[in-house]
């Protein structure tokens, strides 16, 4: 009886561990961290006057589109390598846009 309980318990643990690895495939920690950093850079730009309201609005819209792409990629339960590459490309463009708009000659007075 103890042997049967031990086998069932072990089987249950293995199933939980295996399902955890399947769920981990749809996670996007690098994308999430970069999203947070970009949003912080936008907020900082507004706070310091480096970004106008219009520029900030444009950058926030761009971030919203990236979040949308991430949501669509996760819909089937797995973010593929191609989907990650596409999102990374969108984030690269957003990064360049943030830099360009923060360093142009427009300032909020």
C-alpha cells in the first residue's frame, strides 16, 4: 500500500513539473523587462522636459502596439522563435524612437 501511494505521489510530482515546463514556454521575461525599461525612459523624458506631450503620446501608442503583438503571440499558448524575433524588432524600433525624440531640439518649458 505504501509503495502504491509513493508511486502515485511521484507520478503526480512528475506531471506537475512537466506541465510547469510547458507553461514556461509562453513566458516572455526579457520582453517584459525591456518593456518596463522603455516605459520608464518615456516617463523620465516627460518628467525632465525632453519629451513633449505629443511625442510621449506617440511613444506610448508604440508601446501599446508592442503589448498587442505580445498578447497575440501568447494566444496559442506558446511564443515561437519567429514571434519573439518580431517583438524584439518592434522593441528595437521603439528604442530608437525613444532615443531620437528625447535627443531632438524640442523641449518643454
